[in-house]
């Protein structure tokens, strides 16, 4: 079947991010050049502080690099202003933050419905219930994040990221708060959705089982690909 997305959904050239600190310039990422094929699954590994979260924030258009270029689905993300990047995120990207970032005043169901409602989707509720069922939370629809465990919040965040069928799903430690049984179910779900929708998966993970399921592992050390 013809995919509507570019063959290479992400291309970066010599991407770098540095910040000025009181101790001088800190190079968080340097010389990252990659090509990600549409539908590919990639694990990003590396020690704490090696730049994994920063890298996926850049690729998703949530942060801007100091140097280098990012092309997302054939368009230059690095030439766009914040409004342009927001439109690209809205069209193409699902993101699961390391800290979940669910809206505290909304229920699990409302959190998952939100991305679809923002698009004016009339079937937001059915789609959100469907995904919450798939992450095993049909009994928790009306709980707010504070009434959910860490692993439950993580699963709501995954459902929210997947509900709009993004071309690329970025997830920062998607199994980090889950026991091995729940983790295994979530890993299966990630790859089911990867197959069903040709969703490109870019997953930061320390979980070897998850990394091994991915087609490629990118390892970072001190902000460089090794
Ligand atoms: N805005 C910033 N200002 C200064 N330093 C920063 C900033 N953002 C990130 N860093 C530093 O850059 C490095 C990489 O951070 P990042 O969050 O990408 O690491 P990580 O690989 O995701 O680590 P972890 O596995 O602990 O989540 C860290 O040393 C961090 O302290
Ligand atoms: Mg991180």
C-alpha cells in the first residue's frame, strides 16, 4: 500500500545543541546525522545525561537545535517558527514525556480525547475509550492523574500519544514505570500500532527487551552517536 508519508520521515544533518552555563558552553548534543525510514522502529539508548531526551525533543520540534538541520516528512523543521513547528507536531507527532505531562484537571478519558477534540474530531470519545481499553484502563476512565498510579499515568500518556494516529511516535522510557507483565503488554501494543498504522517508533529506553524488538538501536554517549 502507498504510504502518505515521505520515505524518510526524519533526516538530520550535523545536529547539535549547546547551552551557555556559568561554567562555560555545555555541548548537550553534537554531530547527529540520521535518516529514519517511515515505519521504522528505533531505540535510543545511553547513560543518564547522554542527551536522549534532548534528541527526541529536537526531532519532535519541541526544542530547537543550536546548529544543523532537521527535516520532518520532507519539510525543513529547522526553518520554521514556533507556529510552524506546532502545526507539524499537531499533524505528525505523538509524544510521551518522561514525566507524562498529563493535564491534572482532566480525567484519563478527557486527557486522551483532547488531541482529537482539538482537531474537531466528532468520534473523539469512542477512539479515546478504544485506546484506553487497549492499554488496560477501561476501569479508570473517570480518574484524574492524581488518582492514578505512575504506571497507569504512563499508559494514559501512551493512549493520548497514539489516539491521533501520528506518523511518528516518540516515547521517553515508555515502560519505565511498568512491571514486567504490564510492560510486555505495552511493548506488544506499541508494535501492533506500528504495524497497523505504519507508525514510526522512536523510543528512549533502558529496557533491553524493548530495545531488541526495535529494528535499530542508536546509542548516545556524551551527546554523540557511538
Ligand atoms: N536547558 C538545559 N540547560 C543546561 N543543561 C541541560 C539543559 N537541558 C539538558 N541539559 C543537560 O544535558 C544533558 C542531557 O540531558 P538529557 O535530559 O537529554 O539526558 P538523558 O539522556 O535523557 O538522561 P536520562 O536518562 O537521565 O533521562 C544532561 O547532562 C542535562 O543536565
Ligand atoms: Mg531523559
